[in-house]
C-alpha cells in the first residue's frame, strides 16, 4: 500500500505544464544552462532537466522558490498565480545611480576586480576597465564587473561576470551592486530598505549587515551573470 508521501511523488502537480513552460522560459531568459541554473539554486545539477523531462512530477514550492531566486522570479509566477516574473512593490527611486560611460554598439564596460578591501567593498578602477561584448542583449547603460570572491556563492562565484543596470529598480530580496559615498562597491543581496538604513546579506555566511543610508550613494541592480569567456 502506498504511503501518502509516495503518492504525492507519483501524482503530477495540477499546474505542472505551466511550471515547466515558465521554468524553461526563465532559464532561457537568464542566459543559463539548465545544469547551471540548478547548481546555482543549490538543487543539484539535474533538477531543471528532470523537471522538464517529466521525471519530477510534483516539484515543491520550496525548491521552486530557490530556483526563482536565481532566475529573478517570484515563485507564484511558476505556478501561474502571477502574470509577470517579478512584482516590485519596493522600488528604490531616490537612490540615484552615478553616470556611467556610454557603450558603443555591442559592447559594455567591464571592470576587472582585484582583491576587495577588508570590509568587502572595492573600487571600480578606470585603469582596469575594458570594452567587452556581452553574450546577452542589454541596454546601453549596463556595465559589467568580475565577481571578486565567493561571499555571494552559490548565486555569484569568483571570476564570473555580473551585469549591472543602474536604471533598473532594486527590490527587497534582489541582488545589487551597493555603491557607497566613497564610490567603492560590493555585490550584496538587499534584505530591507528603510529611512535610516539598508540591510544587506552575504550568502556564504548568511550574515546580515546594516548600512547607514547616508553612506549609500546608489543601489544598482544585477540583471544577469555569466562565465567570462
């Protein structure tokens, strides 16, 4: 006789077709392979492949929420309860980005980053800026930086390239380049934004850090990442 847990594993989720369609769409939109999306979400290498191949019939909300963090997607979008991938209710409109150099057609500025300072922040040095052809279609205000360490793993790993859009609103739970008033920056997850402080998180230690809002010049949203090739 089957247990309730066994029955749940073999019974297809009623929204399975929608889940598969939307997961496949968001993986493609992020410019990631199925294996890479699964790995970054901490779900093993085959999670997305198994789901799309019909080997996983009843994906859990918890697993899809982890995948959604990697694909910049609210979990309700996968289940069909939400019409767009991300609903932003907390845009940061009063933190203005600094002006970045305009890119030429097909290229964006790429900042090669060395070791961060002891507090985890680092400068964007003009001497280490190069023109780089992005594999993704991006707007002209986007720039890229190499990830300097593994403090944001598994979302972003050292040596990967993060694409940053200063004009895209940042949301609670999203990922951004935090720019301080001294123009040093760091990649962090944005936990909360209040009148007097911004709470950010390092993923490797799951540590939350309070940054006085007066010390933050801008939050510049990370819209994608890829391998540097």
